[in-house]
């Protein structure tokens, strides 16, 4: 009985003699230098992709600024406050266009915010569980429809509807506000506001839904335990807690409304004028660029249009940054609980 | 009482929101069906004044532009997503993430202006390539954000297991992590397609549209949404009819894609639509 020896059956097990060859695992040390190089190369490629995203945004800013240089130089700050848009004499003032953008976006918000908040509340709180995915999908369908199809529907369905049925009622009952004067030709600020409202509904509704689902369940339960009715619970526990995020959703919708091009171009009437009545045609930053860019008369005209694009870019950048910050501060980047 | 009114108001709001959806889809299908002939898919537009013709060149043009767009958007988007998920949990990652969100929020017409300045002015003529570049830039943020999300859902233990077996870092990422997340990345690419396929504004002054067969990168190109826009503002009934049919085909493709993706993965086009 000398030293203990492994039993012959276990001396060199099958596993030791034939180690399993896994597909990716290197079996010897010879390729280490190669794999270090490959690691560095892969990391560089991936970093290059990420840097290119930043570079693209930088390029966009650069191109906008250089191409609008002549107009910036010639008009300076007065570009934003003058009202004359005259390509023939190369006099460009963007005030009517900025006014049109603001009015159409605000009208869209006024129509869309109550509806989308109601939808968000309905889908998350009131609706039976089985219907939730279906309704959420329907709202998302609204977001999936391309802008040009909204415009097509707007021209041939919405505008006649507004002109024949809605405008007379508005003029009769709400004409005292001064917002509904003049003849309604159909293509108007009102039509643009309604179409924009339909287009931003899904965005506001879906982010509001995410924010509402991020409110802790204890808040709702506490309110109900104190004897609140359903609506009181929604108002006190849910909406009040989520109000920062809902505000962020609204601002995000505003950003989207300001940048919307095709649907607005097709129904707004494309007249750069400032008018109190919502029945009058107007123009927005994006619609003017879309209409006049291809037929721009002279380089100053193109430069002025690019300057409009720069204004649009800066405004939507500001609005989106505010919105992202507001939404982030509520959800802290956490994904919403999956109820649907 | 207030409670009942409020609940009723909220329910009514949801109902009102569904109405435009039903109206739009219904109108597009009702008007579009009338023009759905075989010639729509096989013929190019006839000269103005003649009836007949189709949007075949627009369909081919759209496919070509989307191919160019994906050649730009997919590699850059997936690469940036991999960076954010694997190497980007630091301040540089936050910068890239913020920039990607900025890029997502830029109005599409501004991106069209940039593509005009970058490609059309340098080339000296309008082209399919310029349109593809514009749409590719628009695809990047969607693909990047969703790729990052999907890669972050791969459990850390898989990465650790692979590294523990001696697989190099780059091989882990490529063959283990990304392969686990492939279906998510594919669906994110499909969603980016669905979004970008309907965009018109960037193509207005890059691809410019055309009434002939177009597939060369350096020529003007027709695209479906662009052709729909150009027909819808004309005064000819048969062109407007073709616009409706084109709208129906476009909506069918886009909504089909979105429903398919939602059905398979429960991921939506909007961030909050899970």
C-alpha cells in the first residue's frame, strides 16, 4: 500500500483527455495578441459610430449656419421682427411665419392636450385590462400614419367638413371672440390646427401614459383608503404626482407640432400674413421652406429660407430639451411597468 | 356626481381620439380601392392629360432610397447602440445619448436642408443618393436607442460567463450579446423603416421626384410619399385618384409593419407605447 493512487478507471477521465471544443472559446494561448488587436479595433469602430452621431448633428448646425450666413449678415436681428417677405426685392422678414407657427401649434395643443390626457387616463386607469393593448395599439396607429396622408385626408375630407359644417357654427356662436371672422375658404389656420392636434395626440398620450404608470401604486391606494372617489383619486394621487411629466409630454407634443411640415403645407393656405381670425390662411416656418425652397429666386432667398430652418432648429432644440428634462425627472429613465 | 361626469368625460375623450383614426383609414381605403389596378404597380406615370399609368417608378424609387438609407442608418445606429450599451455607461455615453435624442427631435425638413447643402450642392444636381442620405440620418436615432435598450436587457451573467470561458471581449459582444439580442435589433430596424418610409419633407429638395424609371444613384428619384404629395396638389382627378391608391398602399405597408412588430415583441413606435 504505497501512496494512494487514483483508481484506474478515474486516472485520466474522458473529460480530461478530450476537453469539449466550444465554438468560440480559444483552446490555446497563441492568439492573445491577435485578440487584443481585435478588441482595440472593435472598440474603435464602435466609438467611431458613436462619434459619427455627434458629428452629424454638428454638421447639421454647421451647414445651417454657413448657408444662412448671407441672410444673417444682411438682416441681423430684424429678420425676426419684420413682416415683409418679398423675394423680388430681397427683403425678408419672418414675423408672419413665426406667428403662424406659434398660433397653429398653440391651437393644436389646446385641442390635443385634454383629449390625450383623457385617453391616457382612460387606458391606464379606467379601461378594462383586456382592452388596454388594443387601445394602445390604436393610438399608436395614429402615430404611424405618414404626414402626407394626413395632408391628403385633410385636403379632401377635413377642409370641406370644416368649411361647410363647422365654420358656420363657429362663426355664429363664437364669432364675438374675433377669432372666427371673415370668409372661410377652407384652407386656414383652423384646419392646420385641427390636423396638427390629431398628429400630436398619440405622442402626448403615450408619454403621459408612461408617466402615469410611473406613479407608485401606494399613492393611489392611500387616496382610496382616505375615502376619495375615483376621479378624486385620479386628480389628487395620479395627476398631481405626474404633473411634471405630463407637462413634459405636452412640451414634447409642442415641439413636434412646430416641426411638422407636409400636413400643414397642404391645408394651411400658404399666405404669409398675420391675421387674428382663425379662418384666414397662414404659413408656418416649415411650410414656407417646403413651398419656396425649390423655386427660390436668387441666393438671398435660399439663404433666408435656410435661416428660417435655423430658427426652426433652435426652437425645436430648446423645446425638446426642456421636454426631455421634464419627463426624465419624473421617470428617472425607468421603463414603465408593463400593464398592457 | 362629479365623479361620474369626470369618468364619462375621460371615456368620451378616448372615444373622440379613435374617431380620426377610423375616419382616415376608412377614407383612404374607400377612395383608394377604386384605383387599385394591376397597372398601378407596373406602369410609370403617363404624361399630364392622358389617363392611366401608375406609380411603379415611385415604388422602385422608394425601395432604392430606403436601401441607401439603411446602408447609412443601420451600421451607424447599431454601432452607436453597441457603444452606448457596452462602453457607454459614463459621461461620453450621456453625451452621445443626448445628441441622439436631439437628432431625433430635429424637424425632417431641416434634415432635408442639410442633405441639400451636403450632397446636392456638392454634386451639382438632385439625386437619389441625397434622398437616401437624408432618410439615413433620420433612421440613426431610432435604431441606436432601441439597440441600446435591447442590449441592456441581455443579462450580465451571459457576458460574464462568456468572458470567464476566455472568449475575447469583442467576440463576446459580437457573437454572444448581439446574437442574443438579434430579434430586438431587427424589429428596431423595421420600426425605423416604417417611420422613414412615409417621410416626404426631406425628399422635397434632395430626390426631387420624377416621372420616369429611376434607380441610378445619381439621378432624381421618385418616391411614394413624394409622388402622393405632388399628385394631391394637382387639379386632375385621375392623378388624385392615384394619390389615394398610393396612400392606401403606403399605409398598408407601414401599418402592417408596425402591427407585426407589436404583435411579435410588444415594442412600439412611441416610447411610451409598451
